[in-house]
C-alpha cells in the first residue's frame, strides 16, 4: 500500500503552539516527535511501502527538513499544492502522478495530525480496509464512539457484514456534526461511528469515483501531473468526503477502536498525557508548587507555577498564553481578536 498523508492543514485550535505558519502536524506534543513523524511511523508499521506527503508550498521547507532527518527518507515523497483546494483536489494530485504507472495499487489517505494510542489495532484496521479495497470497495475506518461527541462527523454502517470480508460493512450514510440530542442517539445505536477522515482504495477505484462524481477533476487528472498542477487554480474547492464518499455506492467501513484523537483542543490533548497527583498535565520543563488541574506546555524558558489552579499556560518562541482552562475551547475568539488587531505575526 502507498500511504498518502494530507499535511497542508492550518488548524489553530491548539494556538499558540499550532499556528497558520506552523500548524499542528509540525508540533511536538508526544515523545519530542512531530505529529507528522508519528503518522509516518504508524503507517510504516501498518505495512506501507511508500509514503507520499501532500502539503502546501509555504510548508514544504519545514516538511523537507523533517523528512531529511529520518533514516527512511528514501521512501518518502513530498508533493506540494500550489494553493489550498481541500482534500479532493489534493488526492487528485497523487492520482495524476501515479494513475498510469500503478493503476491497481492500493492507496490510503490519512490526516497528518491525528493521534493513535494502539498502533497494533490501527494496523489491523488498515489491513482489513486494504482487503476491502482490493475487492473494489472504497473503504474508510470508523471510530467506535465512547461519548456523544458533537464535534465530529459520523458514519452509519449497515447491520450485516460484507459476505466475504470480516468486520467490513457497507456504509449506509454519512452525517455532519450533530447536536447533543442526536449525538446521544448515535452513541446508543451501535451503528454509528466517528468519521476519522481515512480512505483506502485502489487507484483504479478512485479514478472511477472521481469520474462519476467529480468529472472535472477526473478530466484534469487524465492530463497528467504537470498539467494537473498548472490547472490547479481551476479545480473546485471540495472535500473528498462531500465530493465522493457521501455519494459513492461503493463505500465500506471497518469499525475500530484504537485510541484515536484528532487533538481538537488543549483539553483533548491533556487527556492523552498522564496527569500528576494534583491533576496537572505538563509538557516540557515545568515546575509546580501548590497548583492543581493545570495544563502547561513549555518550549524555551522554564515555567514555574505557584498557588494557581485550572490554568492553561502555553509558552512558544513568540508568545506566552495564559487562560482559564475552561476557556480552552474558545481559543478561536483569541485568534479572531488577533486577526482584528492585524497581529498576523502571532498567527
């Protein structure tokens, strides 16, 4: 399998560590390794023989440095989008390059900045999805929910497995982010899973689905890689989910639970780190006294907290951010303020 990593995102929910010019996939939240490195390692363990990273022109230099420092850089390729056009045109970039060379190969599409606790369970799910892909399905992996989450999209599976495939189900429907009441019904149904944005299929299958649902993109793919790049500005801004997956009649889903997180907030990140006896979560060089229930991320200068509670403290090369931990979900308000103040240097 060839694994395609989508690494052009601009998430700011973990600001100020994650910024538009230095997004989450480049940050180090675990084991002093970037999220991109964790993703590459996980996909190689799952059996990938080649990694293709798709990013933007202005992030390419950062990603080249990350890849250059890896001992397996000879099997990693970096492709750069001239401009952000969402995930469907990004996948088309890979198809334009490899469609004629290896049409029957299986490729997997993966986000660059998600976290997985159980890599063995992840590998097993990828293997099942790849098996479905070789049978002509476009497969996705659904995450078994453990709470009524309103921040994720959902996948509903049918009740019966695909006959010749173990733990692989036809997809009944995709759903956008629900309100709490609907999310509770999804949790209790046993048929709904979180959509992690993972897709696995043969190149030939993807080409057929592009032809059926995004014919303009398929036509541009057929012109070859260089022409595809030159015509990139004319492609639609559309996700693979909306453009193809939600319409396709060939979708299959592998339910799994491998400790997945999209790291959508500082509180979500904190849940993946071991807290101390006072329920503090610290990353980096941090000293605490008489403090409790704090999240602290250090980069350059030692952070010392004394006699405080329920704080979020993030120190970067440019910014020291301090807030009530309960406000961690509202960081977008701070980003909006900085945008209004034209403090683009901090974004």
